[in-house]
């Protein structure tokens, strides 16, 4: 989705970590375990959002490649780091 979604999830994660730390200091093991379970869900959501963002970047790079190369079947590799398009001969 967007960087705002990831930022919101990171904020939720930071709050959970703080709450877990407080519960651990207080010796409340049940709360620590519950929060740890919630953290696992938030971490999975962050990972999913990042993967979705990468997928969208891949699609944009492929679209740019298709516009630059008349015969799209000759596109061999696309690098998102430098955004060069390699065409196979």
C-alpha cells in the first residue's frame, strides 16, 4: 500500500514494544505473552505491506521497460536498483 500504512504499523509496533517492556518490568508474564503474539501479527502485516510495495515497484519497472523496448519479449532482466533494462540478443 503506502508508506503511511507502514509508518502507522511501525507506530503500533513501537507502542506494543513499550507496553511489553513495561509488563516485563512489572513481572506480568501473561501480558508479555499476549503482546508478543500481537507483535508477531504486526510484524507479519509490515512484511506484507513491504512485499506489496515491492511488487508495485516491479510492475512499474516492467511497464517502463515495455515502453522503452519495442519487442517486450527481448527484455531479459530489470534491475530496480539502477533501473537499467538489459535486452537479450
